[in-house]
């Protein structure tokens, strides 16, 4: 940590240069902003804002800074690696991955290495996909006998596959499937929706 002082003393204008665990160097200002709600006694920390209200050119630049800061925050969040690991395993291998399998893939995402694959950088997808496809849980033939192992198709995909297997042909211009609220509930799709 390196501190940049103003007038040789620590104050709200002090800036700290910090290198985090992922090797990113960040400049952090020594201040917190709170929003207080009058008459209620409640307050919460205000998110930092880089937007300038004076200069349009600076506003465009500052908007890019805010978007980059948001993307960095989401990418390096502690839950991102396990979330990505679980979703990739569910799409490529099995719907019900073991905790160890998720941990191995999440570690490959964080370290950027799995066996000889990956660059060693955080979020390396070569290492992550290698971990998903080459982990013993993905390759084990013993697990094929397990009734809880395998991929479950989403209800909408099952419905479409059923219509294809029955060689459904449209006679009129009428819609066969309307992905409205009641239909999702009837086939169980709502459990797979993210809205």
C-alpha cells in the first residue's frame, strides 16, 4: 500500500494505491459518503460516482470509468467464480454437480490454470472449460449408473422436442406456443426463468 498525502498529512484527500490479490492496482480515495434520511435515523453508504455534471466530454469519459468499475466489481466478486462454475457444469455435463466439482471449476476460473491449460490469469475460460470437461466427475462411467447424475432438459426444450418427434405441422397461422405466464406455469418453465 502506498499513500499519497496532501500537505504531508492524512485527510479525506489522501489517495491510497493498493494492489489486490488478483494483481490489479487501484487508487482509492480516503473518504466515505453517507445518505441520511431526515427524521428516520436511517442512513446508508452512497455508491461512488465518477460522473461530472460540468463537461460533456468528461461525462463520456467518466461514464466509461463507471461502466468499467461496475464490470470489474461483478467479475471479481467472490460469488462470480462459483456461479459461473455451476452454470457451465449444468450446461455441459450434469444438472446436479457435486460441491467438489464446483469448487475445482471455480478454482480454475480464479487461478486461470487447470493441469496444462490456461494462461494463469483470473477468469481464463480455457482453464475453466478444461476443468468442466476433464474433471473426473465429467468422465466417470460409474456415475452413469447413478439415477441422480445426468442432465435434465428444461421443460420448454422437452415440449419442443415432443412436438418435433410427433412431426407437428401447422395448419393455420395460429400460434402453437405462446410463452405467456400461464403456459410457463403449466409446463414448469418458471423454475428455469431468470426474470
